């Protein structure tokens, strides 16, 4: 069993050495890289530049008709919304990838501690067996638990590699990138009503509204005595269809916003619970450290308490990551960046 302990120590040293040779970035740096390198963002920016030039030309062209000018303007405003959406999408994906990597890294630390605890439990079971205070089955069960923990640790390391590769792909950062630490979680200060007032900036809503504006113009252009009645009738049918599509787009956006807002609120509430549990676990760990000094508990008991604390810290970090992920999702649903990362998109 001494060799097992040495193997665990060696694994810890290897993990530390590897972490020191790979790049660690903050979430802000990861988002900045993603916004600069994301393919969808680059494509949307190119489309916006093209639409802006076409709109300027159309508005300045004295021979351009009103429909052509409206079409150029609509294309330009829609391209703006699509660029904003692409940036918010890149933000959301990067937050998800970054927090997944961070959790994978922290899980390795947690599983390493779990292996240490289970290794000690095997040693205790063997000692008890030697003095007749445990059975061979007790030792076998402890060894099986240790083997399971070691497998979880190996899988955890593999998950770090996979999560790192995903973040690297999304952001263009070098291979082997690591998450530097837990990002701050901003408060949700925007109300659902305020966010709903800005849903017109979403590309899906704006596209439907642009189609509606064009349909209204077509009815106006056809509503005269020199245009065939059939043309006016078709234009009115198209207008009714466009109105229904616009109403549907607005309703869908409002429903998506309401769902995302509720999810964000729930995430904040769960974070508060996780923080309370962490505080309780920290208090217990502090008390047990004092109890160990006074001789009322054993070092094994304290190690178990420290493991419980580490699990509580991990759960709090997961809850914190969930808040960030939900804020990013709410940002995409509301068309405005609420994460405090990446600035105004």
C-alpha cells in the first residue's frame, strides 16, 4: 500500500508540473479571443460591412426607388442584429466551454483528494484486519472503493484534455489551454420587462419586422387606381401573412426570454444554497482541526472532513458556473450582454 501512496504523490506532482507548463487564461481573455477568432462573428462582420456599403449607395442614389431603399436599409439593420447575435452566441459557447474546463480541472483536484482518503481507508482496514477488528471482506470493499476512485481520477484527467481542446477550438487559443480560475458572478440588475422592451434587436424578430415593413410598403404602392386589383389583393394577403409571422416571432422571443430569465433566477437561488453549505462545511473543518489538536478526533476523521469541505467548494463553484452560463443564455435571449464579460456586444 506504500507503493499506492507513492503513486498518488507522483500523480499529484505530474499534474502540478503539467499545469505549470500549459497556458492558463481568464474567462475574459477566452471571450476576447473567441470574439476575435470566431468564424460566425467574422462572417457576420463581413456581411455587415457589405450591407452598410450597399445601403449607403442605395440611399445616395437618386434613381433608386423607395422599395429598393427600404430593402437596403432593412438588410443593413438585420446585418447589425445578426452580428450582435453572433457575438452573443460566441460569448455563450465560450462561457460554457470555459466553465466546463474549470470544473474538469477542479474535479481532478477533488478526485485526487478522494483517492488519498480511500488509500488511507484501505490502510486502516488492513491494520484492523491484522488485529482482528475487521474482516477480509472489509479490506476488499475498501480496495474496491479505492480502485473506483482511481478510475474516476483517470477519467477526470481525460475530461480535462477534452474540455481544453473544445475551448481551444472555440477561441483559437493554443492547445493545452487551462482555465485560470473561477470568474466573478455579476448581479442580475435588468428586469424581465426591460429586457423584453429590447427584443426588437434580435435578428429573428427584426427579420420578421422588416418583412412586415416591406409588405406594408407594397400595399401602399399598389393601393391606387392604376395598379391591377389583383396585385393589391395579393399584396394585402402577403401583408396579413407578414403580420402573423411578426407576431409569432415576437411571441416566441418573449417566451424564450421568460424561460431564460426564470432559469437565471433559479441559478442565483441555488448558488446561495451552495454558498451556505460551503460556509457550514468550512466551519466544521475549522472545528475539527481544533478537535484534532485537542485529541478528540483522529487524523483520518479530519481528512474526511476536509474532503467534505472540498466537495462543498466544488458544488459552490458548479453553482457559480451555472449562474454564468444562465446569464450568457439570457444575454442571447435578450439581445444584450448581461455577463459583464466582453463589454457591450
